[in-house]
């Protein structure tokens, strides 16, 4: 099994993650279809994103990701394994224990998540044109816009984590205090890789957790 890893919220929170670990692309040309054009993107990032850096797999292995229409190789992606997962989890744990993300105010986390959504929104066509197991128009009209909506929803929730104060007796009161669980691991399926990425990442980051993501090897971009 091929494993492609991202570690989120390694200090400081990397806004560039919106286009990292194989997600990024720059317009190179466009391909015309009836009624619309599909931008052809150049895949720039194909390594593992661990501790704020793009790195090769410990084993040095890579695997091919191919255009499902033509069978042509799009890029070679770093192939992570157990050793890379260990590094990833350690980096995410260090970021949780000692980094700024879990210690930011809810308002500040929400502001950064809104900025994350802004960046995704600015690159809807590029993200939709990457091979994500979907037609370009489906990505452009649904997958990427819904991902932006998810990010904004959880950005709004970041400073609204409720607690409760309970009257235990005439002389005592109790209260609840919700805390982040720490490092959260997510496996993203191949059939909804874009939307599910943000569906998993958004609430975890809003709740002050750090995140390790394993995308599907069928849709690593």
C-alpha cells in the first residue's frame, strides 16, 4: 500500500498547505471542451509534507499517478510507509505539545481557517483540474466550492466551543472544560478526496488538534 502523508498545524500553521503535498499546481495551458476550457496544471509538489517541509520518503520510493483518460503518467509521488508515519506523528505531537496552534484563541484560529478558505476559493479551477477522481465540472461546481463552505463553517465554530456550569449543591458548582484530543489521524477516500479532506481537517483544526492525513494512493493530487 502506498502512503502519502501530510502533517497539519506544525508551527506556525502553514497556509501554503492549501497547495502542498501534490495539491499545488500552476496553469500551464488549457484544454478546450464543448462549452468550457479545462486548465492543464503543472504538479509542483509530489513529496511528503512533514513538520512544515516537503521531504522524500525515508525509503526513497515513489509511485506513478496516471491520467485516467489517457493512461499517461502525471507525476511520481513519494511513497510513504511506517517509517514516514512515525516521523509524521512525532512532528504532529511536537506541534501539539509545544506549537502555537493549540494555544491560539478561537478567534485567531477561525481567522486563519477563513484565510485558508480564501486561498482555496482563489484556485477553484486549478484544484478542480487536478485528478481527483471527478470530472472537471463536478469539481468546479461542487467539490471545491463545498470544501470552501466546510472550511468557513468550521472557521466560524472555532471560537464557539461551549462548556457548561452545573450547580452541584448549595455550596459547590461544577463546570465542563472541553480540551483537544491531540494528534488526529485521517484517511481520505479516493471517491471524494477533495471534499473529504476538508471535512476531516476543518473540525480537527478548529478544535485545536494537529492532524496527520493519509490521502488515497489513487488520488494523491
